[in-house]
C-alpha cells in the first residue's frame, strides 16, 4: 500500500488533470509523458504513485494500457481548475483513501482525542491540515463534514493487516502482564505460583479475562487464591484518560468474580524494537473503579442489550 504524503496527494490531482487535458482518456504512456512535463513543482512529483492512488480510489479506471476518468474523478475535478488541489478535493481524496484503507495509526488511535497528536507523523499532519481536518475539530464544530470525518474514521472497519497490528498490541500487553505477575509472585516468595500463571486469552476470549494468576501478598487473603486479570493496552503514552473497549461478557465476568478480578492498563506498549520501552508496572484497576463508566442498560429491557462499550477512564497519578 502506498502511504499518503502531500506530494502524492498533489500527484493524484495532477494525474486527474492530465487525463482531463487528454480528453478524459489516454494511454498510460501518454499520461506519464504529459504529467511529467508539467511545470508544476518542476515535474518532481511522484506521478506513478499518484496514478496508483487514482486507481485505488476509483477516480481513474484502467483497461490494459488504456486509462479514463470515472464520473467520480470528473466530479472531483469540477471543484476547481487550479494546478494545486483545493481543500475540498484534498478532503475527498482523504475520505476515499483513508476510510476505505485505514493506515496503522488508526488502529492504535482507537478514537481517543487525547492521543491522536502522539501518533501522527509530520506528513500525516500536513496532509490532514491541507484538507482542513487538522487540528481535530470539536464535536460541536460548525464544520460538520470535518467532525463527521473523524467520527467515521473512529468507526471504520479495519483491514486485516491493520487488525493484525491492533491484535499485536493487545497480545504484547498480555505478555507484559504475564511477565509482571511471574516476577511479582517470585518476589513475594511464591515461585511455585509464578510457574502456574496462565494466559487464558490466548486460548479463547470466551473466558472473559486474559490472564489467570494468584493473589500472592499484594492483594491480601490466601496467597494461593486465583485472580483473574483483564488486560487493556495502547501503543502510546496516555495523558488524561485511558481509552479501552470492554465487552458485556468481560464486564459480567468482572462482576461475578468481584474481588478476584482486576484490570491491567498498559500504555506505550512496544511491538517492535524500534519503539520506546514500556513501563514495568501497569495501572492496576478494580472493577468497582470503572463501574460509573459502564453504559447503562438499554431502555428496551430484555429486547436488546449492549455487546461492548468504549470507556475513557480518567487517569490520576
């Protein structure tokens, strides 16, 4: 997948303009010749990448070596006659290309407004600003389209490759909890219990929690009493809130287990050597502390129910 950059967005516009100049259709070689001769930025734009984006967004169609503008592409060109794409056209490009094929940072972002600035590269900020989508608008912004675009991005289905990255963050957080619990129990004088820490989530989400461990000395009572841990992880340092999703099954499991259940909240989780190191200690949260953040039962009674809920848990250090 070609990543979006300001130059590639402009190259996409130039490709559409060039095909239009050639009568709305052309051979690939003629397009490359005309577009490359453009005086725009001394012909230094990545034309081939712009064409690939045009095909991906269905602004241009290709049959063999023959290219033609689609009705969608003609509609975007009708927005302006300038050499540089106007804000309206940039917004259409990003809506089509990002909402249909979200980049990895969308999976890490999870719709949390406090984290987006930590995840975007300079190029990301530049292309979003050019479309009037950055900084992120307030929920009551007069720019309904921009606010709706961010809402849509938070809800858009993620492709398999991006889902895999999201799962990798979750798995890494669960592995951190396993190591943390093993080290904790050994330090508390229970090496036998440390050997029995159990990665339940790897076997099935049906358990309703991710890691099985033991109380040890930290939680009082019988050190050998089992303890269930639900793990939530994000790939960036949190600020005011820790965002996570909780399924109804996970919440019911927490309610059933009561004091035998806690949550581990891991931030800045690394899934590769290039990322910064993670903290050694998670935020440990009881189910009671998130009770006020749980969605109320639907008013339709037994005819409907929640399956999952998004929670913005306030962080106090």
